[in-house]
């Protein structure tokens, strides 16, 4: 079961929707862009390197989820990927 939790600053300036499931947090690339305030290409490159270098296994740390108003599933990455260096 996947839960959705929404976080917002006290001033209401930013909003981040977090998917919780399998005892971890799941974010899409777009959410990581917002969270870390980096360009999408930086996040993509980082993710590619994490899996290419074998730091983490893509199959067990990424899952496809259907999101509202989308005709295809989006890739979501777990907390291990989100905080990887």
C-alpha cells in the first residue's frame, strides 16, 4: 500500500508530495529537482551514475507508479537513492 503525505512550509511557499510504501519514502525525479533545487539534468546524471557504478541496484530501489492525470507510469526512487552520494 502506498500512502501520499504532503509537506508544506509554514509560509506555504513550497509543497512536496511524498509517497510512502514498503517502509520507505519514494520521490520522482521531478520531486528531487524541487527538493534539492537542482536542474533535472543534474538529477538524471546522478541517478544514472548511482546505478551504473553499482552503488545501488536499480531494480530494488526504483518502482513505476501510476499518478493522476498521466497515461503512463512514472519512475519513483526510494530513500536510499534520494540520499545517495
